[in-house]
C-alpha cells in the first residue's frame, strides 16, 4: 500500500473559469489578471523574449527592445521582477552595473509568450486579410 497523501486539486485555469462563467469570483482573481497584464503587455512580451537570450545589462536590454523609453523599461522590469519573472542583480562597482535575467518562473512564462508572439508574426498576413473582410484560409 502507498502512504502518499492525496494531492490538492489544482487551481482552475482561466479557461475553466470562462466555461463556468465565474471570472470575477475566487481568491487571487485580481492578482492573476494583474500578472497576466504585465506579461502580455507589449513591453512585457519584448522584455521576456529578449531575456530568453540570457542575462542582459540595462543598456543592451533597451537596445534589444527598440523603441521603449527608459521610464517604460524600468517600469516593466520592476513589474516583472515583483511578479517573480525577472531577477535584478546590482553589482557594487563603479560605475554601477545592473543585470537582468529570467527566474525559473520567468523562463516558463517566456516560453509561452514567445510561442504566442511567434504565432502572430508567422500569421500576420492571414490576420491582415481577415481584418480587411476577406475570409482567412
């Protein structure tokens, strides 16, 4: 006989909650939506994809996410760090050096975000066709 204790039921997914119609109920509902918004924002997506290449210094990350303002990059990185997706490492040297990398959780979410972003890039012509009223293939 096994002496394993029963495992708790996994938390319902967003898809499960949509099917049941209980999107606005449940513990941590707002927190999951907030983290989801940070990850799926334009700059969140680009930062996560850029950090999949490895640890990056701030200036390199800004160049990789071409077009982002300093304010938005700092804000995005702080949000992703607070959500546990990005690790910020400050080195006590002169001049100061700060590096950013993905945590284990960040690597997981970045894989999914990159797959979705890649899907959009690959299917852009079909999306444009559909938005102009032509049925997609």
